[in-house]
């Protein structure tokens, strides 16, 4: 295929070059060919078709159109694609367009406004979730305090399983369910109605504990994250990676100092 591409270039055989670029997955060269021939439509179509394999294509294409006086509509279309696909961080987009001698503020105004609105909506949603979690935590703390410091009064008259009137021997659980002994069967230590949720909680806890030991995976994802390193850190905080300091520090791999410079940290 390489020799065929050389022959096509020597003979200036356009269809052959384009087909070989696609077969060899030389998408940058393919787009460069379209750029040199000012085929704007093919440039954008190629980006849409193949940029998921190489996100840098959008940066190159945006930089190209930002130098063209007759490509204002194409810039708007690229910004629309970048916004919908969440391909590039806004700062990178603005840095590319800031070097443009032709791009005007009105071209990126809608893009910036929509981005700010979307971020504001996300902040509002996060704040509401934070308030909800805070209320749940306070409610759970009050319930735990009550269970550990106050006597628990059981006043159920009917069995939570058979719904018949309770008679001795009776088993009461702190989840406010009560049962005849005969309705519990062999397992008298777990409430039947809450058993599934307890098992699910234990399973999640085990998964979190297992994930907390996957330190190499964390650093791999941190290195691979191009523009959201703090998001990766926050996610792994939720997975309890940093729950046990002695365990983490004893198993840390050899770290790249530049990785922490990106986060504004030092080691």
C-alpha cells in the first residue's frame, strides 16, 4: 500500500490517493489533502467520520479554518460539533481561535454562552445533590444516635410476613419489622424483608474495597486524562482509593512528577 501511495502521488491520481489514505487510516493526511484543495465540505465530513479515532483532528481543522476568511460558517459548524460531542475543552478552542486574524467574537459568543449555561446547570444540580446528601446524612446520624442512646419501643401487633397477630415467641428487628419465630425459618439474625438490600450493600462495599486497591489503574487513568484530571481524582475518592493512607502509600508505583504538576501538586 505504501508503494501504491507513492505511485499515486507521482501520477497525481487523486482517487487512488484518497482510497489509500482511508485504507491506511492516514486521516491527518486525508484531511490535509482536502485542505490543500480547499474542499471544506470533505474536511468536515472526514472529521465527523474519523475524529472519534483521533480527537486532534478537530484541533487541526479548527486551526485551519480560523485562518480562512471565507470559512466563518465552517467554524460555527465545528463549534457546534465540539459542543455536542464534548470533544475539546473550551479553553483549547478559545486558544486556537485567539490566534486567528479573521475569527470574530460573535462567532464564538453562542458557543461560550451555551457552555457557561451548561456548566451553571451542572453546578446547580451538584449543589442540590449535595444538599440532599447532607440532609440524608443528618437524618441517618440522628437515627443512629437514637438507636444507640435511646430505648427502642416495638409496638407492632401483626407479623410482617404472614400479617397475623403476633404471639410469642416474637423477633423484633431495628428496621421496624417483627415476625413470628416460625415465619423466620432457620435464619433468625436477618430481617427477611431487608435481606436483599443488606446483601446488595455488602456487595457494593466489597466492590469498593476491591477497587480501592487498584492503584495502578488509578494512575493509568490519571495519565490518560487530557483535561479532567481532578475529575479522575474525585471519582477515585468516591471509590475509597484514599481511604487507608498506609495501604496506599505502601503500594504507590514509581510516579511521574509531571503528572502532579498538571494537578498543581508537588511530590
